[in-house]
């Protein structure tokens, strides 16, 4: 680009360079393509009186889709580069298209975006020698114009918040330098600051952040980004290094590219999604450069997840003779002279996985990690970041509750525990009745499975907020009884427990619908068997069945399956009439229940039992079952 060539020729920029920082994946295809059939924002051109330069100045304002003067909005001030003006972003970066698409995808908080001219002088056009001393100096003068003239004007003309928590500043190149200089220099004015490929006008790091504690306490987000082959990388890198040294939380995004709008559009797409809502910087940084697993005990560095999803383990056991990590497969660990055992796994798929340390042949939970009841005992668990896991990410939406309740079992004559998800507004809407989904865990797990490993509450919160699922109660009982849970005796006990204890307890104490149309039953693995056994025999109680990663185990359960198949054949019309959905899902061919399920599906087809089949690759694991709930819940109670 001309301005880069000009700066390089003058010796201001270093030669083009590449660095070894991991690159963030680019925005999805079409993120900057105009879409029809969605709501679009509006562009205003404003003229304000600048006392700073004693002249009338212009800016462009983007108003979000659905803008109304009855609502109050936060504001992002978005700055251009040294060779541009208030129209540079519009002409080359199409921010209005990027933002419109993000709003349509429900990824953005409603905000007003102001595109000013950052060259604060009477003749503020990008003509002539853009490197002339007076024109370069005008970019520094803009700080006063912004704070004393433009922001007050925006606050008078538009319904915007006036506090720092609702004000953001970002820019590209020269505007990136301005954003860091002005934003970090005025922490009482800006809580959100972003520098995209910031130019040499940026102050030295120790001048930018003289008080690290103040920056930590006041900044909601500090974003620094640059193309990996951008000649300005050294300026962003030195700032990032200083911030790391001072332990100031920030995001450092190194992206494929040079000094151009391909990078800056990507920056805007990513940066804008963080604004004006809670920010989990650690999660984002892990996807860029790796870090300790979120499931680690506080302060534990290991397990450490690399950006490619390999996991590093480190464990001290100086007297052990052999140590392994059992995560998807077993990995031998190597001991050093200090007694630390280390190993690095293959790339692990995103989502939640159980694992164990095996010391001298004995599996134990890793003391550095959180533990979960699974595998028939307390085991370690690790959460691998997953870019497609947005649906089970906590968002700034209304949240329901997970309630732990103890009830008396009429079957076992003992007290038992279950978990209940109540949707947002349950306690406020005191007269409303809700449908209920009874969802079951797998073998070796208990009632905590869906509430913790499954993230059922977060999935439901997000689906309900997006109006993709109806508000409902989700009941998560313990399906474990005296046996292993796979024999007919245990299946019968749970069926009776559900009908005679659990459902009566829920319908007595919670505002739920009491008809088959208001009840659904689902489960994973062993819970899928319970769903098949209880659900098929009781279609007068449940109108929706969800079977995840399950199917009658051949030949172990031939007698149970054949008895049920005979029942289904004789009652096919009733089953098809009563069931609004019979939804069967599998974790691909790698799922250990896959073959059994295919046999079952063949039987259902032969008997003409209506059903829907869905596959999501990943095997017999929680990432698959989370996705199953995400896909199954929107089908219910429609």
C-alpha cells in the first residue's frame, strides 16, 4: 500500500518481517459480504463544531439495526490510517456490512459506531504530502478534539451512555496508535481499547502504561493485533511483551497477512464481538497461544493445552516406576532427575474428556485437575477449547438455575438426589407452567453428569434466549441402582422410579405440564437404554424420546430387545401416533454403540416405526452428547 511504502522509504518502518507467534484463524467466509433478508443498520453523516481546531468537522455514524431513541447505546469510536479520513473504513473496510452480519448472527451487543476524521486541523483532507509535519501533528491534536468536541456532540445528538464502561476506542495503523495513546492515556474515559497494526506514533510501552495496576483495574479489554508479515509488527510486539511482563491482561492477536484491510476487517469482526459484555480473555488467548486447562485446580499450570490441542502433562512422583496418562489412549510419561514425569499427547478433539494418571498400574485422579464422577469413580476431567462450542459458552443472556433437590424414593425406600434446571424467569412468572425434559446420564456416571460435564444449563440458556427452544424444566435424576444398569431388572427399577417417584415429585413441587405432550425423555448410552425401555412402553406418558449413543447391546440384551421389538411391532400405530419425535443420535462410526444402533435402526425401519436419525462425529464422548442436547431441545414441545 502507498502509505506503507512511503513510511518504509523514509526509514520510519523496519523492513517487512515475520514472527513465530501462532496465528489466529481468520473470520468465516462471507463475514464481509452483504446479505439480503436481514436487518441493516443506517449511516449518518454529521457535522460538529470543533473548538479545538476552530472549524466545522465531519464524521460518519453507524446506527445499528433496530435503532431507536428510546434505547441507550454504548459507543465505539473507530479510527482510520494516516492516508485516510472519515470515509476510509467505509470505502475499504465495509464495517456496516460486517456489523450487520454479526447482528444477524446474534454475536454483537447493540452499539453506535462513530467514524471520525483523526486528522484534527482546518484542512483535514488526505491530500498533498500526508507526511507533512503539520498533518502528522494533527493526529496528536485529535485527542483534544475527540475528548472535548466530538464525544460531547455525540452525547447530545444520540441516546448514548456517558460513562467509560460504555465507551470503546479502536483504530487501524495511525488510528491504532492513536487508540492506544488516547485510550490508555485516558482510562477515565475509555474501558475498551483496540490497536490494529498500530503505527510508529504509538508511545513506548512504559509511557503507555505507567501504572499497570490502574490498567488492570480499569480496562475491560485491551486488544493488540497485527498481520504476521506486517512491517509494523515490532511496535505491537514490544507493547505485548511489556504488558506480559507487567501482567496486564490483554489479547495479542497475530493474524496471517500484511498491512491492509484484509487484516483490519478481520480485526473489527473479532474485536467488536468482545465489546460491552463480559470478556473471558484467558479462553481467547488459549485458542491463540495455548495455556493451562480451564479445568485445572486454581494456579496449576499443567495440564497445558497447546494451540493445536495437544496436551502437555507434568506430574511429580519421584518414587514411581512407571507413570502413564490415559486420555483417549495411553501415553507413557518420562521422568527427569527431579522426579517430574512429563508427556505430550496427540491432538485431542474439542470439548470435555475424562482422563486418569496411571501410577505403577493404578489409575488415579490428577491432583492438579478438577474431578468428576465418571468411569464408575472420581476421575479427572479436561476441557479442550472448541471453536464450535459457542452454544455451550456462558453469554450475556438471562440465566436459569440448577437446583439440587432430595426426594424420597417410593421404590428404594431411601432418599435420593436429582438436579433440576429451571429456565430464566421461572420464579418471576409464578403462574406459568412449563414442559419438562427428563434427561439421563450414562453408565459409570450419576445425576451430576448433565449438570456439570454436560453444561445443560448453559446450552438451554443460550437456546431459549435465541428463541430456538421453548422454556422448559430439565430434570437430571440418578439412574443408578443395585446392578450395573444394563440388565432388565435395573431397567424395570428405573422405569418404576421415574413413574412412581421422580415424576410425581416434580409435578407436585414444580409448575410443569402434566400431559404426555408436555413431557420428554432422553438419555445417553445407558441412559439411552433406559429411554428405549421406559419410553417405548409408556408413550402415553412421553411424546418425545431422545436416544443418544445407544442401542440394544447384541447379544447381551437380545431377550430384552426382542421382547420390545415384538411389542413395537404389535403397537406400531399407537407408537407412531403418540410420539411427536423419536430422535436417535450417534457419535459417528467411532461411537462404541454404532453397530448396535444400526441394527436397531434396521429393525425400526422394518416395523415402519417413525424416527429421525442424526450423526455428529466424535465417538462415545461428552462433546457429542452436548451437541445432541443442542440439536434435540429445539425439536421439543413445538
